[in-house]
C-alpha cells in the first residue's frame, strides 16, 4: 500500500470512529419523560432520571419532554445535585432543532454549540438558549412555561 493512501485511511478511521461512537451514544441516551400539567406548571418526576441497565440503577444526565404548543422539545439537565436547567432545543441562530449529547447542545445546521445550562459556547449564534424557570421539591421538578 502506498504511504499516502495508508495515511489517508488512518486519518479517516481516526476521525470516523470517535464521531460514530458519539453519535451512537447520543442516540441511545435520548429519553422522553412523562409529564403532567397543573395550574400552569409542567411537572416531571425526578424518578424519570433513573433507568435500569443490566440490573443496575443508572442516573440519566438529562431527559427530554414535549409540551403542547411548543414546536421544539425541552431538555432538562441536572447541572448539580438537585439543580435543573430546562432549555428549549431551538437554536437561536436560525431555529434548527439542536442535538443533545456529551454535555452540550449542538446545532446540526450551522455548528453553534451551547452548554448544558443553555449558555452560548460557539457561534454563529449570538444568544443563549431560551430557558425556563424551574423549582423542585423532594419528588418533582416544576417548569414554568410562559
């Protein structure tokens, strides 16, 4: 094999494997939680963050929800113990639906990236994500969608 072809193939594998692994991890990690509505609040049980894998209880870093009247899902990240941030998965650049994974939100259209708390990390977007006020008690997370 020629040296140039060998180097090209090694580069393709070196780039392709991590990309494929991150895509597979992202797809497997998406979970839409069940919600309830009460007096203008969207309620998500904290138990929605737990799943059982191979007979072990594992904590999800985030869950997704859909809310009637919103064209995009909302992602709820647990940023610290018992501290949750709820962000609309709509890029502030051109309105594309964001991908979730690896602790960030990324725009498949133009490459903007946002932190788990909705803060802008990289443009072309110029604004943070729309986030919603959250409160918690022992069992639930309450989102105020307005």
